[in-house]
């Protein structure tokens, strides 16, 4: 009701010529698509809306819809919370930060530039999550249905929808080609083979306590604690870095090109046996909100990426979206996203949605133990 009154009020001022000039911003969107407006104090929101007004959109039925700079409300809401004593936790000094390995995100020499098939050692943090399913004969069948990433010797990061209400048989790390025990790639003299797989049971599944899938997807993140340490002595099994430090959490993702890897459905509509990769552009928040307003009203904890013919697909769920960024003293692969959901038609002109890992660093660290 408040939103309707505010819209009428602003349209009245606009139609009467009492609004002088429109603000310019990169996240100009319809007011109804900006979730932080609802959290703003009623006595202050009118004035703030006038300051943030950036346009008026004509809808299909001829009505007018107010557009605002959504980030104005997010930034100021954080400032107000800090003033009230709800200060941002100092993640850089979190007591569990030592559980994340410093020797992370390093790639080896076999990177395949411009290809769609990854190198055997290109993404050594990739994990496969095995589900237990019952076939038509009533027999148990184990299938790899989702991906994940190694973030420490005891933890796998994935999407909540991959493990919620599922029976998890375990995780596999060190995999490249699901169909072969020994994986080989290349030509002589650079021909390489690898067969060090690790199948590990899951000791505990930790799903975000506020995860929901219906009616809107929220907090699609989970971690799996395995029942023994993952062996990092092999070249094909290593952890990925997370955006744990403040300067990494504050990196602007919009406009960057990221890498997604997985064994998901390909253009032939069949899952791939071989680990594949795709480069996708990360989109601006406002563009994302227009596509996925009906799925999530918490776009600020997600982001969108993808373009026509290039997107993550069903079997990629839970897998990482990665950026090559400076981490301490060198450039490494850092996981900024988790494949969450998207259009039914993979690779269509609608983007995929990714859980924003930087927004969940405190939750990840809080959920870990030695």
C-alpha cells in the first residue's frame, strides 16, 4: 500500500513539472524491483525517492512506472544500520579464517585458451556430488547430479538446491572424464594422463538456514563437510580461493568476464562426460532484476551472467563461477559465484543467476570448524 501511495505521489510531482532533472546511474530500475526501498523508514523514504529518481517507464498497458537508482537505498541502509550499532563484522579477522588454505586458486600449465574443453589440471578444485536415486526396479543408483568446489581439505561449497531433501552418496574430486578411470589429454610430447580420483563420504550437510526455493529462490548456498581430509598432494586436486578479504569482497563484478566450469548439458542436450568451461559476461544489477523479479526479490545477494549460446546448464548447478584476480601476492582463480538457477532453455538470451559468494563469506566461515 505504501509503495502505491509513493508512486502516485511521485507521478503527481513529475506530471506537474515539479521534478527538475533526473539522476543518472548504472542501476536505474523500476521502484517495484528494488527490494531495499521497502526497508527504508517511511518518514524518510519520500525525500529519498525524489533524490534517487532517474526516469519514468511507460508500461504495456499505458501506465507510468517510476524508476529509481536502487543502489542509493542499499548504500544508505548499510550506513544507517552501522550508525544503529549493527556494524559489519570484521571478516578479515574472523576466528575461522585460518581454515581456508592460503595456497589456493593456482592453475597449472595446461590451460586451454579459448577452448570449451578444460585442461586436466585447469580446475583442480572441481567436485562432483553423487545423489542416491531409486531406479524403476527399486534398486539404488548413484548419479552425479550437481557440481561443487573444494574450499578447504574438509569442505565443499555448492548450491543448497543440490543437497536439500536429497540423499547424498558422497563427493568425487580429481575427476575429468566421468566415463574413464584414467584420463588422458594432448599429443606427444605433451601427452598427459591422470588417474588419482578421490571418492569421499559426506559427514555433514550444512544448508543456509534461510534457504527457500518457493515461491522465490533465496540463499541458495550450502557446504558439505567430508569425513576425512582431501589429499592435496596430487596435481589434479587443489582448493579454490574465496573472496575473503575486504578488497576482494568489494570488487565490482558488473562488466567483467568470468569462467564457469562443469559437466552440464551441452548444446546436444546431453550431459558432458568431460569437464567443460565457458566464459560469460557478468551483467549489471538492474538488467538482472528485470529478468528475474518473479524468481527472487533479493537480487542483491545474487548476480546474473551469460549471453546467447553461453550459459551454465542443469548439470552445472552448484559449480563455481570464477574470476582471475589478484589474491595477496599473485593472480589466482577466485570463486565469486555458485551456479543457482536460470532459464529453462540453457544458452538462451536470458542470463543465469549465481549466488554471490562475497555476500556469504561470514556465513561460510561461521559454518566451518577444524
